[in-house]
C-alpha cells in the first residue's frame, strides 16, 4: 500500500511540525463536515438561521471568502518564481479558480440575504491555509524526484472540466430569479435534474484536478477534507429543499447522481 501511495505522491522532507500541521488541518476539515451533517451549518446562504447577530451582506462576505486567498495566490508567482511546469500549473489553477469565484460574486450571483461575520472570517482563513499551504508544500518538494505516475496533465483536464461545470451551474442558479426577486426556487437544467448541488459536484472535480496537479500529501489531504465538507453541506441543502417545497422530486439526490 505504501509503495502505491509513493507512486502517486511526491517524496517530502520529514518534519514533526509538518505532521502536526497536517493532522490539525485535517481534523479541522472533519470537524466542519461533522457540524454540517449535524445541522450546525456554516451560517450563510439558505442555511442561515434567523435571529443571528453580527450579520454582513452576503456579497461582502463572499468577497471576504476569496479575496485574501487570491492576493496570496497571485503573490506566489513572485514568491516562488520558476520551479517547473507542475508548479506553474498549480499556481495558475489556484489563481484562475479564485478569479472565477470573485467574478461570480461581482457579476453572476444574485444575493438575497446575509451571513454571519464569523463564518466569513472562518471560511477566508480556511482558503488562505489551503491555497497558501499547497503553494508552500509544492515549494518544499522541488529538490525531490517526481512521482513515478505523473498525473499533472490529467489533473489540468479535470480542473478545466470541473471549473467550467461549477461556473455553468452557478449561472443557472443566477437565472432562477428575475431582477428584484428574493424567494428561493427549485433549480432546473444541467445536472440539477439529478442532484441539488451539481456546483458542489463540479467543485469536487476541480479540487481533485488540483490535487492531481500538485501530487503532494497536503493537496490530497485538503481535497479529501473539502469533499467531506461538501458532502455534509449538500446533505443539509437537500433536507432544506425537502422541507420548503412539497413538490421537490425525491429522485433528485444531494451530490452524486443516483447514489447520494
């Protein structure tokens, strides 16, 4: 089993501090995922509970989500110049993904509510750690040989497909409401006829692609943590739709068509 893993992942310099960081980061992702499954959801969008304090506009909160991580990702081109095609692909993928997110916040999404400031800060810190960590650990393994199984171009393809699918389904969501409308509707079109969170499904493809580009333990660990979180949030989102719409189709799953 160890030899199979080593075929896919870069060898890394050993450090007890790094192992502690890995463990703490993964446990944080798991804790968020367990909270989502349990109904203690991150407080934004349709899962925001009434009566919460320290609210900010959703658009402002989303900008807090992504802008600091974008600054960090753009800075990586200056902080870690050169370093080969794999690192260039990784830096480019992270930056493009965050630019897309900010474009959607500014020009695509239609916001109808607020979010808790603490949620915005927590998510922003998570992105800073995840995106900054991927660049840092990619820098650490530069002097080590490449994995025997090279997945960076497969990863780049998955990244493009996932990022496009995520954008497309966000666009479909934005078209549900006319100007001035705020009520929620059952999404249709694309993969919405199979799952209620196809944008999450495509985000998972995006981050699997990024993990394949990086092929570092931190990127794989972070991607697994993100997948667990999205499973939890999509599960709760489907429960919310079932509670709000009597005509919600039971065959529409949460995240994976026909399965979950």
